[in-house]
């Protein structure tokens, strides 16, 4: 038996605007929208889903995206221009990356591929 990641799902009190934001950042498109309850974004080799929940889990999100790029400087500018809030700039083990928060505070990292 082989497992593969089907999609990464994020709980949200308002999934559609968050899905639209991620689609814009990743150059993807919304391929499914179930009246704002469940919204699917397809981008390159990634599928993201945003699911309506009445009470998101408080505290740090338990899942985050690691986004890789060939042009770190341009990707950082694009994330900031899209409205992402920079949380940290880190370097460890020769890897340099930035941690951002999306409009709902979900964390994601952007690193050189």
C-alpha cells in the first residue's frame, strides 16, 4: 500500500476569501466551491482545501506549508505584496527561509529550492 498527499486542508471561519488569497499567491484556480463550505484550490502540483469550521483550534496551526522557489527574493516580495505578514527570517543548516502568516494567521514558510 502506498499513501500520497491528496491535499492540505485548512479550517477557516470564512473559507472562500482565504482560498481566493492562496489561489492568487500560488497562481492557482478555485476548482470546487461548495457554497463557501469547502473550497478547493489547484496550483501546479499542489491541491489545497479550505473548510468551514465554527470554532477553529486556538494557538499555533498544526500543519503549515513549506513553499520552495528558485528566486527567494522575488517570492518574498510577492508574498508581502499579496498581504502576507512576515513573522520571521531564519537560517539553519545552510537553509535560509522566511515565515509568513496569511490573512487569517496561518503560518507558511518560503525557502530557496
